[in-house]
């Protein structure tokens, strides 16, 4: 969590001080993190007894064991507790109201007296802490050590961003989106075994989701559809006048 907060401070400061887009910074920062962890796992923390590039395994006392004869570990319940806390924060607290207001219109939020810069730092630090918690929980539940394919391809961070957009940045919506997306992703390994449908169709569905989410994201930022509608109306009015 501490490392997550440390890395979150970089886009937080750039956003708060210079209004640099946090999505661009965090996406570019991913490659920096990959190279740093690659260097550490190949050098300082490399396990010489391993047949591939990896760090030493964590202690057995730190591992989350599978329970109920399933893939569920104790981290699942930790995630539920964090989810419940975030629902309360978003729906019942002053901070949640401020997060929503800043996300919708930071200029208006600042005009009402909010310290937008300070709140952006707080939000990004909270986000970094939860990201670090997610990574630690995944390692302690699944991998037990860091490897070069730690979070797969394209990575759990990319999946998290997609799920957040799909869930409309709403805690309940994110849970629904996470269940849907995880079923879609894990189901791709079995769809070709039990049906005649190629598993590549799952990648196509994911691509379509990203395409539609990108359109919605661009429209929310630049109001493209509103401008197109206004342009169409203006042409319609001028055409009827003639």
C-alpha cells in the first residue's frame, strides 16, 4: 500500500499543480514501474534457485490459503470490507460528495470554496493505497512471489481501469462490472472446450466494450455528440428557412 501511495503521488502532484491528465500519466507510469520491478526481480531480489526470473517466495504465514474447496481466499472478504467502506465514503460522507463534485465539474467545485488541489491529492493517495492493496492481495493469494508475468497481459491494472469506466465510477456499478468482466475473461479459457464458439470472440467483445467506453469518455470530456447535434439543428433550421 505504501508503494502504491508513493507512485500515486506523481500523477497526483502533476494533476493538482499543473492540471496534467491523470490517465495519461498513470498509463505512461505503468511502463516505468514494469522496468523498475524487472530490474529488482532480475537483480537485488532474484531467487537463484528459481528456474525463471522471480523474487523469493513470501513466507508461508503471509500466504492466503484457499478456503471452501474453491479459489476463494481471505482476501476476498477483505475486498468486501473495503468495498463496504468505499460505499459509505461515496454515499454518506463529505469526502464522497466532494469527490463527485470535483469529478463532474472541478471549476464549479473550486468556486464553491473547495480546496480542489488538496482533494485531488487525497483522492489519488486513496486510489494508490487501494491499488497497492489489490496488488498485495493478488500476490499473497495467487502468485506468492513476483514474476515477470505477475499480472498477465495486459495486466490487472488495465482491467481495473476498464472496469471502473464500465461501472460508471460507482461502487455498486463497479462490483457488477467486475463480476461480468471476470466471468467474461475466465470463461474464455473454457468456451472453446465446451462449445463451437472460438475463444477469440471474448477478445472481440472486450474490444467492443473498450470502443464504446472510449466514445463515452471522449464525449464526456469534449461534448462531441452535443456539438454534432447542435450542428445538425443549425443546418436543419437554415435549410427550412430557405
